[in-house]
């Protein structure tokens, strides 16, 4: 009887194990996909338009966020990338970049690590095409050519932090433990089948709702893994060492997605709701006669006292 | 605001992401921090001669103060600046000015 029970339990365990491993978070490291040779090809690979049919609300929300135009930016990012090439890369003695034709993916990764992480799936031609497109866009703006400006802006914006960046490419952080993202799987909060020919599986990304997911880009400070470290964001550093260290416990997603009710329209300093969530301001005022000093004597002054309380999980401002 | 060190060395602040590394100084509002900023505004007054004595008199005993908190994403009061808070405060000093 004990043997039968034991065998039954073993079967159940195996079935459970099989069920889990069918939709395990990640898998073995696979051969990287062929490199995209053009902006168009790279944009198509990560086109969030594929998700609209079933995830229209999330897509619409995302479309309003800066993630949907991460290279174009506010639009201050695209010109900054060109500045990084002209004032940074071309002036550094050992970067290997003297002209745009010398640019390679590795050079742009100091920006693209966060603004376009999928650039590592493209050829050096794409890196050069991106810079050429931004330059052409700037020229069209200068020339007052609105149609061309709009067309080029669309091309630049086609490269972005779309659905499959967060829900696949960077979804699994600890790859030795969780495995590598698989090309047929969408990572999120659920596992099971996914109604999509291209991505027929869903799997749980263990850190999808944790701050570390966002911390991959909204970072710790200098990205010391690069041959030439760069730095834009310090937010995750501030979150860890100044917020959590002082008792803070909320995650990026809790404030920027849930409490704000903005979902995938992840916003920051420009959004009224986020502003209201960020800082409490109190203003007190009074007046008095102040005996300032011997030279100036008694002076009538108004005193305004402003109290600011940072309710967020990071410094304000960052940069 | 964070003052990133240029190439993470020396005392010069870096501006572009390709040269920013670390922090020289940080004046941002820290998370969960409460800070007070105090502003003193002098009421307009005049020196008025009364007989042999010169004394000070208020030109106006009311002040309308506008307190604005602006977020300057690129450090300039330009079109990118976002107003986070704005409040008008009325102050008055209607008591007698004894020590002129």
C-alpha cells in the first residue's frame, strides 16, 4: 500500500514538475537571432502593434508614455544622442570614432542600453542609420520641412521600449537562476498559453512587479560595465540607498502604474497625478519688524516659510 | 539636483551622459525628506522727515506673494519647466511701527 501511495505521489510530483517546466520562466541560452540590418527590420521585430488586438488598453496607455518614443524623447533624447557622438565619441582619443561612418553598435550602447536595449540585435549599419536619421530630422526641422520632419520623427519613434522589451528581452534579470528569455514567450504575471502565433507561451517573470525591473535602466549611476561608462539615471540607487534604507517599501510599479491608475502610461514630472503624489507643499507667511543690524536698522519684512515633503521613493529631481 | 562628476574625477561637473560619472554634490530633495525654505521680503518703506526727526514709514502695509514650485528638467526656466505648485499668500503689517 505504501509503495502504491509513494508511486502515486511521485507521479503527481512529476506531473507538477512537468507542468511547471512547460511554462518555466526562462530556458537555455539560445543562439542570438540574426542581426537586424535596418531600422525598419529592428522596429518590426519589436513592433508593439502586434499586441494591440488583445491588449488595446495597455497599448494605448503605453503610446502616451515616453517609453513609446525612447530614442526621440521629449524630444530632447535624439539630439542628445547626436551630441554624445559629436562632443563625446568623436573627441575621445581612443573611441575609434572620428566620423559617423566609424560608429558601431557598441558606441551607441552607452545610450541604447536603456533607450533601445534591442540595438544589440542589430548590425553597425543600424547604429549609423539611427544617427543619420536623427541628423536628417534635425536638418528638416531647421529647413522648416514639416512633412519630412514628421516622417523622420515617425522613423525615430518606431524604435522604442515596446511591449517585448520589458515583457521579454529584459524580463528575466537573474538568468543563471531563472533562465534566458525564450523567443516564443511573453513574460508577465501569468503562465500558460498565449493566443499569438509568434509568442504562443506566457510565463511568469519573477521580478516583473519589483523595482529591480525598472532599476535595470532607471539605474544606479555610472554604468561601469561599459568600456566608457555613461550615466543618466541614478533613481534606483536613490531608491535603494535613501528610500528603502529609511523604511520605504513601495515599488516603482505600485506608485507609477497602480496608485496613479496610469497603468502602462508610465509618467513622471509632467503628469498632474504624479506631481500630486510626489510632493506635499505647505506655505506659511507672517510679517514683523526686524532689527537687522546697526547699519540698516529696523526693517519691515514678510517671512514666507515653505515646507516640502518628498513622498516618492527617489530623489527629486534626478538626472 | 545631482552634480555629476566629469568622468568621475576632479571637481568639474559633467553635462553630457557620455562624461557623467558619480556625484560631486547632490542638492535634490531626498526621498521621505522634509525640508524648509525661508524667504524674506522687505516691505516697501520710506525715510520720512518729521520736524527734526527722520523716521521710517511703510509705503504699503500689504504684500501679495506668489509661491511657485517649478520642476526644471534641463535646469533652465524655459519651455520645458513644469509648474508643480502655485499659491498666493497675502501678508500684512498693520501694527504700529514704534521703533523706526
